[in-house]
C-alpha cells in the first residue's frame, strides 16, 4: 500500500512513527519535547513547533497519510475568524473543580449527566473549562465562536486551516457535550456552560478522512491518546487495558455504550467504531511509592521485598485509599492497614500488602465493567510498575484472567499510523467491505476492517495455579473493605 505516519502530541512531547502501511513495521521515528509549560495553559503554536522539529531531517519523506493523536481534554478556544481567543487549556487543569460541581447541579445531578453524555463533569472536561471561562474570563468567553481539542486543531493546521473542521468519535466523547450512545452533540450543554452556542467540528467515522494537503497527503480523522494507544496495542472486544500511573484507569473495548447512572463509568467511544468505557481510581502507583518511601527503598526494592513474602501478606490488608477514592466513591477517606500481628510486622509483608492492595483496588474497578455486562478475557497492564516482578506474579490470580505486559513502544503514535493506513486504504479502494456487510457500529458507512497489523510484542502471564490463591487474596481484601466502608459499595450496587 505504501508508507504512513502517526504522530502523538502528548502533554510533554511529540513522537512520530513512520510505518509500512501493510505490515505496521516501523521504518523510522522522530521525537521532540514541548516547551516546559508554566501552569495549565499553553500556546498551541508550541505543538506545531515541536511537530516540525520531530519531523525534521526528511522523516516524512514518502509518507502518503498521517494520523494525529493528542492529549485529551484540552480546549482550544477560537474566535469567529479561527484565531485563538486565549492560550489553550490543557487536560490537567484543576482550576475548574468548582465549575464542575456547579454544572452537575445545574443539570440535575450525576445521573442526569450520565444519561445525557455518558460522563459526569470533572475539572478536566472541555465543557467544564467553558463554564470556568464564562465565570472567570467573561470577556474572553463572549468572544469564543468555536472550540477544538488538540488533535482537531493540529489536523486543521496541517491541512492549511480549511473551512471544514473535523474531529472523531473518540475525541468528541471526551468533551462532555457529545454522547457516544447517541452519536450526537448536545448544544444545550454548551449553552449551559458558556452561555451561547459555538461552532463544533464534524464528527468523522473511524476510517474517515479529514482532508488532503495541497501536496496530496491524506490526514485521517485523528483521535485522543487513550483511543490511539488502544488501537496501537491491538486491543479488541474482551480486552481490558489497565494503566498504572500515580492514579489508575481501567478501560475496555465494548460493542455498545455503557450507561452508568452513578457516573462511575465514563462512556467514551474508541477509534474503531466501538466503545471504550473507562473506570478511574485515584490510587495506583502512589500506593507503591508511598510504601517504598516508608521502607527506605524504591519501586524495584519494594518488589523484591514483596516477593519474599507470600500471598495474603500474613493476613495484612492495605486499603489503598491514600488520596480518597473515586472507585468506590470515598472522596474524604484515607488509606488504612488491617490485620497487623506481631509475626506479620515485617518489611516484606508490608510490601506485599501494598502490591496486593493496589491490585485489588484496580480489580474493583475491573469488576465495575464486568458488572455492566463487559466480558474480560485478558488484561493489558501498562506503565512502569507493570514491569515489577511482584506485580506480574500477583496480578493474574487477583484479576482472574491472562495478563499481558506489552513491551515499551509508542502505542499512541502507532495507533494514529494504523488509522492513517485505514483511511488511506478506504479512500483509495484498497480496503473494501465484504459483500453484504452490515453498517459499522454506530451507523455510517459499511464496516471495513482496519489493516491487520501484528499485535504488540508482550510478556504473557497466565493465572494457572495462582488463581485459587489470588482469589483468596481478593476475598480477604473484600471482607476488610466492606467492614471498613460498608456504605461505599452499597451505593455502587444501587
């Protein structure tokens, strides 16, 4: 077919992979940092400068199509001429927390938002940022005539700022004013937040084309980083992807949107025409780092200590709610250590309890998805902590399924490149639906499968003989959790 490229503009850098469109083999790569951000705002021109630096030296020579992934939840506010009203607000902006609570109340509560767009407003959501601007910068807010997210804006710039503005289902679903369940915008929510209507990008299908540059280079629909990474990994239905950062997230690929009236599940769309329900936890690797500091070691040392203990940590259970918790909803609680006896009060047992506590907390998030009908056959474990021996040893038994630890790679950029190959193939007729093919999920053009690139190179860990032991660890954790916080999971069940 040819050569395609995927670029990922994250919060810190631009990474580009150039791939063979048929096989997905990486031909060459580029990288450039973003200027250091001084707070939760940035000039989008910095993203373009970083992109240009990463693509320098002829990196894109021979490329026929480009896919763009970028940080989610960013807001690029533009005036009627398409110029910036003010610097872009990036995803980690926490200033809008009170604006989020205000929006929740204004629509009638969490369940009303969950029904409307599959997500309860948080500080990060673009809809919340609009509310914050209306409150704190009314003059700027009044000038906003259209809004984009980072990947929308970058694709538009690459195309020379055409009259047509586009986004994709994945990016749209993170705004707080587009519903993955209905596939449509909610302009009334924009007016609720900002006080007036704005122009919104056209939402493209998963193999759609945003346009062509004057040189004939195809720009595909683009998507958010999470959706691109899932596509780059090769995750499909029956897969869950668990990201181990300071906080945690668990998402799956599902054939339909999961409406959750408690707001525990955020109902995103993915990059393939399916859906990507997400459950977040406030605590993940911060539990391991805190315990490691207490024991005077680092993550690798904590793992070594934990492996000297045995499953169940001699009866010690660490409830990992160090910063409060989102799943279960315990915003004002703290972590706690239970089951201490003289024989269990050793560094290795505390280390083991920390690893098991973190994993059991994430297993609770996984069970929220299972409880809404999602089948989980394997879990992709992502992040530096996924490489720890103690995590790899305990996770399969606690989760009850195969655990896949992919080798480090630029999965978001790879997903963007795979999307570019898909769009190029559809546009040029080299990919076509089989006779009698039904429409794609969510409607639109008939289903056309994306190019079949090899799955991510990974280590595989099976539950095997560890399954009964791991489930006993979960039962021990659950008993302590329910006794300490009986109200939390009763609310989740209701």
